[in-house]
C-alpha cells in the first residue's frame, strides 16, 4: 500500500503544447490514461529487479505509472531505461524520475533509471541485447518517405514495409522484451487492418500474444486537449504464444474508464487467421460481437461469389484536361462521392458539384463500360451514422456507353459477366444494412473503405443475395427498417 497518492508523488509537469508535439509526431499521455494503462500490467513473478523500457519517454508519466504499478504488485526494485529524442524535455523528465526515486525510498524500495537522448528506432536497443520485463508506450505516429527517410529499412529485419513510425516502435519494443514480457501500447487503430500494416501484423502475431484491447467510442477522447482527431486503442501484448481468449474493453471516452465494459472472445474470432492478412477485429459491444459471429458463419465470401472490386480510375488532379462542368459533345457523367446515395445514383449535370469527363484521346484508361455496378463510397468518418454507403449504377439511367468513376469511389461487378440488377440490389442491401455496417466497424477502424477489406468479407451465397434483391425491389421501400427486415428474414438472422 503506497503512503501517498499519484498526484502528490509525481507532481508531473503540464503537458507540452500540441504544436510542439506535432513536430515530432508525439502526443503526450494524460496521467489518468497512463494510470489505466499501467493497471493492465500483471505480476512479473519472482524477479529481483524489474526492468522497464520507455521508448519515447516525454516527461515520464508512463514510466512513473508503470513503476508505481510494480510497487503495488510487491516489486521493490525497479530499473527504467528511458529514450527521449527531444532535448527540451530532458530537464522535466529527469526531475520527475528523481521524484520517483524518492517515492520508492518512502515505500521501502529502490528505483534507478537511465535516460538516453537518442532516437529509439535508429538506436535499436534490441540488437544490443537489452532485455526488459515491461514496456508501457505511447509512440509517435507519422508516415515517412520509404526511400528518403532515415527510418526507411530501419526495421526491415523485423517486418516488411514502412507503414508508420508507431509500428516500428511496437516492433522494436517487442523485440526488446524477455519471454513473457508485457507491452501496453496506446496507438492508432489503423494497424489492425489494411494492406500497409500486413507485414507488421504478421510479425507481431508471430512473436506476441494479444491479451486485451480497449476501444474508445469517441475518436478524440484521449488527446482532446490537443485537438487530435484520431481513433486510438490501448492494447496489451505478452511475449508468448497466442492465448485462447482475448478481452475487448470499451468506454465512451477516457473520462469513464472506471465504467468500462468487457467481453471475452475466443482468439480466432478476434484474429482472422483464415488468410494471410491476419486482421484484428474489435467489436465495440456484446451486440457487435454477436454480429461478428453471425457474419463469420456465412457460407461464402466476396471473392468466392465471383465479385470484383476496383477503385475509380479518375484521379482528378491528374486528369484536369478531361474534366468539365459544361454539357458538350463527347462527354460522359463523372460520378463523385456526392452522387452516391443508398441504392441509387443522383447525377443530373446541373448540380454545382456534378462533372463530366471528355472522351478525347487517352480517355480509355480512365473510363468504364456503362453497366450494372454496386458503388461504394471510399471515405467516411467514424462518427458518421454509416460507415458503408452503397449505390447502384443502372445503365438505363445514362444513355452513354461509357461512364466515369472518380477515385474516391469503389465499383463492384461480377467477374467475366454482367451483374443482374436484382443481385445488385441484394448486394447493396447487405452493404446498407445495419448488420453489415456493425460488422464492418468491427473489422475496420479506418475512415477509408478499402478494397482489400471488401475482398475479404464473408457473404451469403449469390442465390440468397439475389433473393434479398428481388424482395427489396418488390417492396420498393428503401427505409432502414425495411432493409434490415428483409436481410434478416432471408438470412434467418435473430437476436440483433
């Protein structure tokens, strides 16, 4: 039992300004969040000296919380190695570590530390046989030029690709851990899916066991003082073989952590090992978990059904000479995101955002045959009501034999054949259903609807999809309740 509270023990300095942090891609952790992260640490066992690694120390709030947790668990001797690249923070960091030394002395313990003013990734402490029991991290996050950056290839021995600097931090930290070492990280959710992080996920899942994920329903709750709009998760990993269950914790924001809800799932439901992408799925609630189980039991998939998905080939800043707002000869409709509504395309040519694509020399690689497609918007916001919006491109709507799709759209068809309109209605009904929207939010935290995730979707067989479409066409009612009722009835879905 500690004899003083956290605030009295540490008296941590105020956080640096957001603008300063952004220069380094770093956003400092609030003490309440740091304490919660540290609470995920379990007893390291009968260890004489617990070693803590802080890969991007800032003012030391994460090390302080982790060390305090060690005291609570009965570990009286703790040594911390702290990396911090920003010289301006070092005086505050050293002062806070000295205060932590005093805290341990008052509680009959010993705390020692070493501060390294080095770049954690370029230093690669794992190659120097540094080994640690615990690491609680809030790594910086930014993309970098894969050819020109000093970070390019810095972790190539660990995983393929250069998706984001935070992935490199997590990989090097995991490489530094002893067997059964624990890593708690607060990071963007983006690593859990997507092609860019595929190599990193494969590395992580072959070396670490995912034990726990905490998801926040409000995207900006963790770094709200700095105005950061980023969906973050807190993950706990242990350096061991993957355990059979994974806990998903959820709360509205960082201020109601005490009221968090938790559900345990079998690891095979959370980590999709049915393909090489190893997507990590995060249901926000027990209902979302039920939806995840239902959809994963469907007998077919997007690719097995013979569908294809492509991204709109018109990149506007590269094809300005083809694009016009004026009605003129040899022009076709150019569909943009604002034209796509549920089950339909709204394009009149008179809306101020409507555009046309000129069929002049070189247009062929930018245009598509005018036929039946399901059209998906590629971008949405997590806080928007829907993640998926699917329209239907009916060739009868436009007299032209070609049509243009802007790059912010995905279009779906049938390989080697034309899609039947009833099938398009059925597939669009699935995408526009509450069921599929909830499912997709579990498998993707991105605001972008990537073609990769769509290709990996589980689906009913095509006959069922066509029946859904025909029923919806008969109903001629595209309200949400009608869509959901038809989908649930045709697929015998209950309890959602």
